[in-house]
C-alpha cells in the first residue's frame, strides 16, 4: 500500500511500487479503519494506509544506519537476517521481523509478498475480510475497535470492545497485528472461526469472509448553508471527491471538514483534499534520512469559503498533514481534541525471499515546521462530544447562516 507526490503505487509489482509511508497501520480485514485511539493505549492499530513517496528499495541498499536511540531498524541488518534465514531454508519474513521488533521501531513491520500485494485493493476502498477494525494493546490483547455496518462481523454480533482470542483455533494474543491480518484474510465466501470474549464470557462465532467496500467521502447538508464533508480515509479518488463536494456546496455556505477517526491514507489524496481549500503553496515537508522534500497544493482552491476542520485522537498521519496545513496557513479553524501524532515516514524495502520490510526513515512537518510525531495537533478550540455544535457556532461567527 502506497502513496505520495506524483506517485501511483503498484504494490503487486514490488520492483515498481512507489511507496514512502507516512501512515502505517496494519489492516485487520478492512481498508479504512477509523476509531479514536490514544498513543498511550494502543501499540498497534487495526488499519493500514501507507502515505508517502519514493521508490521501493531492493535490499541490501546503501545508506546510513539509524541514529542512536532513533527507534529505527537498520535496513542492512534486516536484509542480512532475511538472507541468512532463506539460505537455511527458514522464513525470511520471520527472521526480519525479529530484527525489527528488537530495534524499537514502533511502526516497522514485515510482510510477505502476498500480504503486501493484498493491500493494493484497500487503496481503492475495497477488500476481502470480515469487516472489523482491531488493535493490539500494550499487554498483547487484540481488541475490536470498530465493526463495519452490515459486514459479516456486524451480522455475527461483534462490537467494539470485544476481545479477539483466536482465529481458526489459533491464539492471537501477543501476535503482531500483521499476523492477525494474515489469519483473517482469505477468499470471499470461505468461513473463519473467531474466538471472542465479552464481559468475561468467552464464545465462538463462525463468519464468512466477503468482498467489502467503504465510501471514503460522504457529504451531508445542514440548515444554514453548511456542508459537512466526512473523510473516513484517504483512499484513491478521495481527494477529488472532496474537491467536488466543495465545488457543489451552496454559494456563501460554510464547510465542516470532518477528519475525526481518519487513520490517513495516500498522501497524494491528502494533498488533493487540502488543495480544495488552498491556492497553491506548501502543504508539508518530509525528510528521508536527512534529505528534505516538500509537498505543494495545486492552485485554484476555494480560499474564501468559511472552513472548520473537526479532529480527534483518531485523526492520524495523512489526515494530520491536511489539518496541519490548513491550521498553519490560517485557512481553517480546527475544533475537537488532540490528534494522534503519527508523523514518521516508513520506506518499504524488498528483502531476499520476497518479503517486504517497512522501516522508519524520517518524519514530516507542517508548513510552520512543526513535527507532529508523538505530539499531534492541538485544535484551536477544544470540544469532545459537542464538537459539531461548536463548529456550527464558529461558522455562525464567520457569517454562515446569519
């Protein structure tokens, strides 16, 4: 799964796949997970959207190793471990993952070729799975964060907060989310047995995998000429949908850009969405091993329409990139709670044996130079459950509906 400037990912062809990930959350049977996670609560979250730019590297690759204490795995050490394992007839993926885990790279992980290729579907907002979002807690528990309406998981009665104990009789507690993903995936129509626990009561349910879709951008109108544009994730085509929604908004009306629970996505799409409200100019900068690069908005966006951006603890990565650009450039009033703080950049490297390692190589920054990694964005106006009503008040103060 990939994304970034002038970048069309081809994850099915690893040598040509362009990816520099600014978001890395592993997807559990879904493509566009949302949810409000706190960095202190969740170690790994159940959604995966890669955002960035650059070419997939073939290891071993030249370049400096990680800085001391950077929490970054050494590419060459990861590749060497994979090569040695493959030469001995063992799993290169498993050997590489052990090196990544020891490195302290929180966002680093390793996929086999099939897992990595499967993520291509998710960039189009479709995938095969059971329709649940899950995360791994600090103690290794795997919990359901959200269930897609009318999905196999929903029809089986799963809900947020359920603990996932096993998949087809294999225990999942302590597993990396990527490994849970592999267990949940399969062909549409095939059964999968889930062991669950709710309120201390264990149960087993059998669901059938299905081809699922999600709509990344939805639009609704409020009284007073306000248009609410909800962006669930930045999958392919979402940026143009945001721009179309802005063009179709009532003249003189305001916009609420709802990025709550948005885990990120393709940076190209995030930049396109930001461009709907900007007339060119800087959206963000990012670095790859000390080399700084920049992302710019397209000219011609609507710079006059009153705008509020709604954010929360589930607003992550590419969604934070959009929020930071609109806030720093004075284009939007941000309302909600502090965003997640995922601002690191991952670069995919093809390993001996065909596995792919996603390793942290740098960070991105807002137009004002703020690094969001670990800090997130503090909104201009704090609001929890009443965020939308607060946003309406702000738009009213800007002359919308008056």
